[in-house]
C-alpha cells in the first residue's frame, strides 16, 4: 500500500527534527566535558609540577579562548552554509566536535589542549546555523517559531544529560580522559546517525518559501513530482485555498 504524500512529509519532518535535536544535544556533550573535568584535570596537572591554582587559571584561559573562537566562527563561518548547504554545516559541527574532543582526550600539554578546544568550538560554531537552514527547508514559514523553539531545547537537555552522565562516570572512578572520550563517542554516534538518516532538503521548487507579506499563502510547484515520487506536500494550493 502506497503511503500518502502527507504521511511521507510528516515522517520526514519528524525524522529531521529528531535527528537535528539529538545531534545538537550531542554537541553539548563536547562543551560540558571541560567544565565537568576541570577539577580532575587540574589535579593531574598538579601532580606533574604545576600548582593547582595555576592549572585552574590555564584551564580557564582555554575556556575563554574557546568562547572567542566560537563567537568568531558565528560571525565569519556560518555563512558558508549558504554556499554548500545547512546539512553540511551541521555535519561539520558534529564531526569537528567528535574529532577535536578525541584529540583533547589524548593530549598531554597545554598547547595541544588549547588547539583541540579551539578547533572544537570553531567547528561547532557552524552547527546551529546549519540546523536552522535545514529545518527551514522542511517547514512552512508559519511554523518556524515553534520548530526553532523545540530545537532550542536540545542544548539545554544535552548539557543537563551530559553533566549528569559524566558525574556518574566520575562516581565510578573514571578520570577526565574518559569523560572526553565519552563525549566524543556520543558526538560520533550522532554524526553517523545524521549522515545516514538526516533527510536531504526537498527540491527548492517544492519547498515552502517565506513571503515578504506574511499574510500571503505559500505556493508549491508540483512539477518537482517528476523528481520526487510524490510531491512532499499534501496540498499544492492556489493562494485562495
């Protein structure tokens, strides 16, 4: 039995939101890890000759530089999604988070710690813009606010889950490297899931476009049905409809 176009669209929309939500939540595993691991990392550095206070200052400097890198990335890198697509931006953010977090876990000196954290935050800076761009291709402009509201909860949930789960790891005797490895595994898993199952944007000729006049209806060109098994949108209505 053939699935109705409306059901196909709803399923694709649900899958898109679910994967974007989980993927962006995973990015926060690769942000929360440093703050959770700071006491353990400072203790290890103190055992290697650095005073505890100096270790905390240096870790704080790494964190601050990461925020600066994230801000610069937001300003100068997020626009790349306009050239190569939001999906690629989102995947780069997840991939960079996993790769650089893994690099941090294996590092043993402050220059490498710093480079890894800067790379992590810089690549993550493009992920939110990618998320917005991907989601905008799947929903009518009239629901953008609701969808972004749902997706924006992802970083709160991701941060809360990451801290709780990493705290559990610490309670079981794991060190700071295990926390970073755990975060990298979560991000890598979500990268793979999004790479395999995040739907590609529907053809632009059939995607809802936000009119300059918000009262105007959204038009859909059904000629894209030749490229898509059935037009993703259940109704290709005239403005009057």
